[in-house]
C-alpha cells in the first residue's frame, strides 16, 4: 500500500494507457467472438492498401468463404517471394480464424494459440507494442525518481545557487520576481487536458478505421495531425502565459506588503532593493526563495495553478529577529502531501509566513538562511497539532 501511495502517478498513467488499449481493442474486434480452430486456408491474392500489404485467403473446403488479412498477421516474417510461391503452388496453410458473430466478419487469425489474448497480441499493434511502450515508460519513470532521490541525499552544494549574470538586466526586480512564479501546475493541467482530448480524437479515428471508413494510411495521417495539433496548442498557451507573466509589474505589491509588515519603509525602498540586487544573488532557488546580501525575497502565496497569483515581499535581513520553520508530510490513499513553511519573526513583533517548495528538501532553504545570523527553530510539533 505504501508503494502505491508513493508511486500513484505511475499507477494513474498505467490506468489511463491500459484503458486506451482496452477501448481500442473493443472498437477493433468487438466482444462477440468465435474461433474456428485449425482451418485450412488457401492464399490466393496479394494486394497493397496504402502502405499495408494484404492477402486474400479462402477456406479450402469452401471457396465462397474468403477474407482479406494483413500479410504480417498471416505469415509473420515470411518474404514476399516465399508468399508468392505458396500462392503459385496453391498450397494451403492452417490457421485459427476468429469471427465476429454479429457481423460474421473475420477479425483475425493466429498460427497456434486459440485464446482471445492471442487474437489481440497477433492482430493488434496497439496491444503488442503498447504494453512494451508502457513497460519502458514505467522503467524510465522509476529510474528518474531514483535519480532524484539520490540527488536529494547528496551533500548540498550552495555554490550552484549563486546568481550573478553578466547581463545586469537579468537582475532587474521584475525579472527576479518572475523567477518566483510557479508554472509547473498550470503546465501539467494544460498538457493533461490536451493529451486527453488527443486520446479521445484518436479513439474516434480508430473506431472509424475499424469499420473500414478510412485506410491504414488515413489513420496514420490522422493521428499525426492530431499529435501536431495537441502539441502546438499547449505549447502556444504556455508561451503566451509566460510572456504575460514576464511583462507584469509587481513593484506596487512589494511596496504594499512592505508597508503592511515592515518598519521604516522609506520612499527609496525600491531603489535600495534594486541596488542590492545589482550586486548579484548569493542564493536563488526558482519558485522558492531569493536571497540577496540584505534581503529575503519570496511570495506570501503558496503554489497555485495561477502563476499570476504571486504576492511578492522583500524582507530586510536586519529586521528579522528569528526564523521558525515547519516541515512534515501527510498522506491519503491516493496522494502524499508535503508541508513546508518558513516564518520570519520580525523585531517589530510581526510574523511573515512564506511557503516553501523544496520537494522533500527543506534543508536547502534552511542552509541558505543561515547567513541571516539569527536563531532558526523547528516549530513543526506545535503547528502540526
């Protein structure tokens, strides 16, 4: 059960993908299936349909009963020369023939196995390759999670979080605030919706293909077009949202929050803040905290689906009395949640809470905050209860 909780994303992806495969199989083969075992069939004719090669097969004991089937399904890896020799010689082959009892159409053949699963495996590329792709995808996800876990356990190298670009424009206040915006939730939602829409339209195409409404080539072209459309749409939305966020001016919010929480906020507050940013940043963690020589910069709001919902504040280090933090996890059957918060307790008696998004590693933030040279205390027990 704990394994499921920790890896619920993998199970969700597997469930969706397997559901897609099942629906595709039902659309292609139906549910009313009968198998005629060990039927002697005579190959009589080869024909190309788009990029797919088909062969016409007749029942040896009844020439009126004939059907077309992809060559790869009937003969596997046999060469075209070998198949033409069989046709020329009038030889028969033995296959198990699967029939849809409602439409009375042949839906597939197998060489030896007579089960429904063998029908799916031998006659459906979606089933055969889909399971392989799913397995490879699962292995890749597990490997990536393992790599991330190992990285989290390594010694923290703070030098990689220093930010001193040659382009001083990158240190302009609004550019720095942009680094605090969290786009991952919104990007995931957009991509998920577009992926589901792409799957639905692909289902429709497969259903049309299974009824003979389009050729295999048409199905392939249609799926390629769907993929292009539902890749370009989310990319376009993501680019537009990022452009809008990059142009947004947050200086008025910074002044408003400074007047709400801080003492001795002068008219030159923004000028002093910008002058400090121009020196470079000892610590910048995107979507998290930014620390300059004299200021702590973060957002009063937590992670949301709306990157525009940022509420930035700049806290002078000299006004901080102590820093308290909360870190704990809690889980449901499906999800695991991490609570990470840092409380900046000021000398004027006020408290500023900034959510942290360190992904299992609040130690990074705490280490970066050590340069404030104030007490850092753990208040998890009192806040959790």
